[in-house]
C-alpha cells in the first residue's frame, strides 16, 4: 500500500497532463490488497477483460513472455473475441467448472481456449462459434506431445477466421507488462506509444467493422430488392384505378397507402448505409401488403381482414390467415403465422414454400442463414414476435444475445456476435469442459463428422 500512497502523493502535485498518466497507472498497477483478495480464477478473468491472453505465473514456462505477446498481438490485429488462458493444473482451477466459471467472471461473449497443465479445452458462445466447430478445433490442435506454444498458436490461427464478431472495446490499450510506479518519464513515453497504438488499432477495428457492415448490407440488398420487386408486381397485377366504377374513398385510401409504402421502401433501401436500417424497409413492405389485402377485400365485398403478421415461411406471400404448428429440424414445435397456400401445403403433409437466401452452403431457408438477415426478418415480424418464431433455429440462436436488443431497439447496426459484455447471460452447456481427453464436449459431442458438420 505504501507504493500506492506514494504514487498518489507525487502525482497529485503534477500538472493536469500528469493526471492522464495517473489514470493509466490506476489501470495498469492494481492495488496490492485487491490482488491479494482475488483468487487465481478471478485474476484470470480480470486479465481477459483487458486483453486476449493471460498466463498464470505458475504456468509462465509454457508460454514465455515473447510468445505470449506475439499471440496477443495476433489476436488484437485480427480484432476477434478470442481469449486464451494458460493455467497450472492445481486445485485452484477445477476442470469440471473451469470454462464455465471463467466465462461467467469475464462476462465477454467470445471464444475461450484454456491450457490447463498439459491438457487443453475450449468453449464458445454459439453466436460467435458453433459447438461443433469448437469440438473440431480442440480435437485438431490438442495432440499428444504438442507443446503449449504450438498448440495455442494452432488454436488461435484456426479459430480467428471462423469467429464472428469483433474484439471487446475494453481491450484498447492493453499493456504488455506491468508498469513500475517510479519513473514517470518512462510512463509518459509509454502513454504516448500506447495512445498511438490504440489509435491505430481503433482505426483498424473501425475499418473492419465497416467492411463487415458493407458485406452484410450487400447480402440484404439482394433479398430486399427481390421483395420490393415482388411487391411492385403485386401492385401491377391488382390493376386498380382510382376512377374505376365502384371505387370509393376507402379503396382509394388503401391504394394510396400501398403506393406510399412501395415508394417508402425504395427510398429507404436506396439510402440504407447500415444493415439495421433495412428493418424500416421491410416494415414498409408489410404495411403495403396489408393495405393491398384490405383493398382486395373491399373490391370483392368480403369482410376486412385483421392485421396479422406476414406468412412466416415467406413474407412475400402476404399477411397470414392462421397459425399452425411447425417444427424446424432438430427443434421444438411452435405456432407460426401462415398464408392460405402454405396452410394447404402443411395440412396435406407437404413442405411449405420457404423463402431461401444465399449461404456458403447454397440456398437455405432464411432461418438457417446468418445474423445479417435479422433486421430483414425483424421488420416483418417485430422484435417481440420474432424470437419466439425463431427459437432453436440458427438465426434465432444468433439473435438471442444482448446485441439483439441493441439491433432491434433502433440503435443502428451492431454485430450480432462477439465482443459484447453479456455477463452471465449465456448458454452454460457451451462451456461444459472436458480437459481429460482432448476435444471439448459442448453440446453435441466431439468426433461427430456425419452430415457435413464442417
């Protein structure tokens, strides 16, 4: 504690510029009492909040300083939420709960790789890396006789390209080593160098985020343009003229609302700069299709339809007419809104006419695609209805994160995966831990190569 008191007494007499150095010191030099009061696992979690690699003093021989810093720089340069801890195989780190407890204490959504003595295992939030991908990675890198440096680098090299999302903002300005309290000139130099490094890293991170946003927007633009075109074709097929015989003010108002929705959708999509802005486009299309349904009912003398969600299987089918139970592959049944055509198909035992989008595996139903389609679906089905419809699907799993609330709350585009501080809000089965045999067991079992799981 004397060291801390001395630093306060010296720094308090410095200028306002030195106050910035004090702030850095308070971050880099933990109080001795706090350090003594925390156990090894809490220290590891606290370190991973500030940087991607932590090596316990008793395990320093496994990943020496230069190799540790090189591994850390590799992860920082990639800007991915991948974390590595090297720990001794002691009672302080019980393997049965180690991964789960480390994830809870760190609170960051990401990929966690842990070298525990000579054993290795990993876990990941499903939103950043699938359980099967984690199993395959662990089985591939944890081989007999492989040293820690090689194993951890192999794990990171393979995990980084597959991990979704970006690094947490708390990693900005990660120090390589502890800074001694004395020598303020040295600290000042470090502060200047750190500031330059942080600035460069933030620029890289911003550019990478912009590239990810543009890639997601390009995917969405293809799908949304198809939706807008389909709606325009519906307007043409309607063949309604405001001055035609039998047209009244209510019909003309319905038609005007449909035209306005069409124009609004085109304008919003033309000006979209972030994937999150697509939600407004599909909201407009849903409004327009409902207006057309009301207009058709008026012209045919039928009762006016109630406002219902679009058909779940393809919003281009128009408003739903009922709800029917549907079970996604490997999921649980739930009631989804369906159009009359899909109602007939389902009752006849046939597959619904699902809306497909492009994926790396070819055309797939949108609920089996990536998080880029979340804003598109959210505009059609709303933030409260959508999670229940998609539970257990790939898209639903990706949206079931803290970033989902930010995305559907109108905050603009946020990555659906990684870097978020989600605390204990995660699936504990993804961090079950199996340090005994090489190959994590996180919700599916390692070694299952059937069905093209790669």
